C-alpha cells in the first residue's frame, strides 16, 4: 500500500468567545488556513484534488456546506472540490484520516484536510435545537441505553468518578495546562504552526492575531479553586474544561509521487489510522480503548511513542488515558492543551496535529500519537512518524 505524508500543518491562534477572531466569517476563517498551506509550500493550487473540512455545528454561517465555501473564499480555484464532515470533536482528525486513506489507496495524490469552527458566530449546540418537548434522540436509542439523553458533561463526571479523580487533582491538571501553554508561547514554540491573522480591534485599530487568547496568564491554585462547579456535587469546573474558541487549521497530505512531482518536503509519515466506537453514555472514555487497538495494530507499545496529544475536552479524559495506559505524563500535551489553548471543535483535530508535528521536530523525536474523545462514544487515533 502507498504511504501518506504530511507536508505542512498550520493553525490560527485560538480566539476567545466574542474575542479577537469574532469578526471573521467561518468561510474566511477556514480560508486563512487553506491559503497558508499554499503559501508555505508553493504548491500549485490547481494541483489540489480535494479538500476535506471538519465542522461540528453546521448551522447558521456554518451551514450550506461550509467546507466548499472555505475553498471559494480561498486562493484555491473553484475547480477544487470539497466536503464537510462531522465526527464531532474529532472531525478534522477524521479529515486527516480520510485524506490519508485517499492517498494510500492511490485514488488521489494531494488532499488538504482541515477544520473550522467559529463558536462565537455559530454557538455550540445551535444545530441541535428542536421544538420544546422534543428530543434530538429517538425513543429507540434512549430505550436501548436506558437514559433520558446523552451529555458530554455527564460523561466527564462519570469518568472522574470511575477513575477516582478529585476536584484538587483536576484543578492541578488544568493549572499545568496553562503553565505549559504559557511556557510554549513565551519560548516561541507555536511560531511555526500559527498563521498570523489580520484583525481590526473594537476601536478600529488594525492588529495581527498571533497568540492563543485563552491562556490565563494569572492562573493559580487559588484561582482554580475559586471557580464554581459545573454540576452540584460534581468535581469539574469551567477551569478544568476546554475553552469555547474560534479558529481554523489545515494539513496537507500527499503521496510519494506528489512529493517528487511537486518538489515537496515531508514533515511526517502517517503510520496508523484508527477509529472506534464505544459506550455513548460515559461517551468520552473511548480514547483509552481506541489507543490500545491502534498500538496493537501498529505493533507498538505506549512507551515507543515519544509524544502524545490527547485532547483536553475535560481534564478527566487525558488523566484517565494516562492512568489506563500507564503512559508517561511528561510526554502528554507538552505545550498545553485545550483547557488553556481552546477547543474550536471541528478545527481541533488538524490543530493538534500541527502542534504535535512541531513539538516532535523541536525535540528531535520520532513517534507521535494523537487521539480525541468525541460525542456519541467515538474516538480517533492517528500515529505519525516525524521525518
């Protein structure tokens, strides 16, 4: 089977809800990352055979096939097709995997995978609004699992309880995410992956957005402890949950033939693609088991992996992942995670890949593993080899 290579991986710096990226339409926000791929590689835009865009809340400005309109807002010609996909929080990680599958099958040679989410302009959950008294879930599904509904917040609390995580333990993890993100920002670790975005401030002053807006520079144990619980009697707070964020990201996936024909230099080789489904009630625990399956299929052990990116949807998720797999905490989300940097839903998969590739390169490491928990009890795992 043919190999699939990542040639470039970029992301915008995260924008807080109603923050620095709030004035940008989702189509234009997605186009920023697509254009950066073209600008950095010098690739002929007409050579791109497909664009796969992840987006979770496909309503309002993100309805009407946002992936296609990201292409039309970009430097890509109208002849380049696109598709918009939703695998919940793993949408753009799945975009990478679909792109890799197209290349590995020999069907296509050059595909851009990406994602976009303006959580300011298209609020989370707005696509699921139904008339009062009506459930978005069918009675047969609810009866099958013996529940009145499905909740990611509830699932996160279940994971914390199942694995014995206290409020203090979660707060410590959340604080560490901010500290790592601060250090990465101060050291310039994100410089290579971030696409500068021209913006206009509220007072009309032009500016350039290059720093993740969600990092709490004054984060402290005392501050974490003072944040109220999301659920009475629970252990999770907004400070140990991923931040609502605006952003886009993209990855260029190509074949070996395309590397030679277009004089491209690969950053990484895609080594393993895995996606699994599990319990939709506890929901967010599936990365634990998906990772086990991915490692087995790859003929690897967790200690073989040099760095892990495990999405910090809620602190209990990566904490349970570490505990279950016996993984090294020093290798986890080394530049901080979604608790500090934000989680722009459909854009997070390719966003994490950009961070993972650059972190491997900066450290001279070889193997990276990325996984995401996803609504409905799903999980993607992608293993890459840095080149």
